[in-house]
């Protein structure tokens, strides 16, 4: 691979040493030794040599793989729970329809065989639990939607960065990060997920 050289006229033939990763920098991202001491002088600590960038990339690959794995686990657990609840609802509906059929046909003894189920259903226990379930799911969806909008907003602001609004962006990014940290610390999402696990899924058949 050929050597990468600086393209500034007074830096010609100077070997490029790495890239500047400062998010608000409007100089050419690659830097040579002269760039490092002139154009990039204000943020030299963010001028990284190629080897350091490679190390960061390996670290980011590992983090993204771990993050993706966690999302997959969450998706699997959540989908499994929803599938179980759907089966319970389907089983309840089948029983209710069958009991309605028993009454229509005057098959009172058959209706009596499921009287415990009817009593429980009529007591509104399931209706109350279903309402709690929907509330918990809505809480999770709402929290995730807010986080998603923050991600979108950050991406838009990165694309529109100028010298004048870089610090404003950094302050907002910090604010969004702290908001996510607060959600975790306050347990809003984890409490909602844990509350889902408390729902009764007895009677579910495969």
C-alpha cells in the first residue's frame, strides 16, 4: 500500500500520520506532522495515529456485537412473552365461545364443568391483569420511542454541525445520554419489563 501524503501546498510530501476525530473539526481529517502542530493544534489529543484508530475499531466491533446480542436476547424474551399471552387470550376465547354454545344448546352440565373458569373471568381478575399488561407494554414502548427520537435528533444535528453549534450539539448529546442513564437508574424500563413477568400465564397450552 502506497504512503498517504499531505495535500496542503506547504506540507507536500509529508506523510499522513492518522486522522482527526474531533466532531466539530472542519479541517481535512487526515493530518501530517505539520498539520498536527498548526491546523489541528486546538485539539491535538483527538488526532489519532492509524494504529490507535485500529484499536478503537476493534473495541467498537466488540461493543456493537455485544449490544446486538443484548437486543436479540431482549427481542427473543419479549416475543416469547407476547406469544404466551396471545395463546392465553386465544384459550380464554375458545372457552367462552364453547360455554356460550353449551348455554345455547341447553347443555348445562357441560357449562357447569367450566364454572370455575367463568367465575374467575366474571370477577374481572383477567380484565384487570390485561389492563396492567397493556399499561406496562405502553410504558416500555413510550420510553423506547423517546430514546429513538433522541438518536434521530443527534444524527440530524451531527450532519448539520458548524463551528458555531458544535458545543451546543455536545451539550445536547450529553443531555440525551444523561436522560437514558436516568431511565436506567430510575428503573422505568426494567420495572416495566419485570412487571410483565408477574402476569399469570397459567393454562397456556402449546
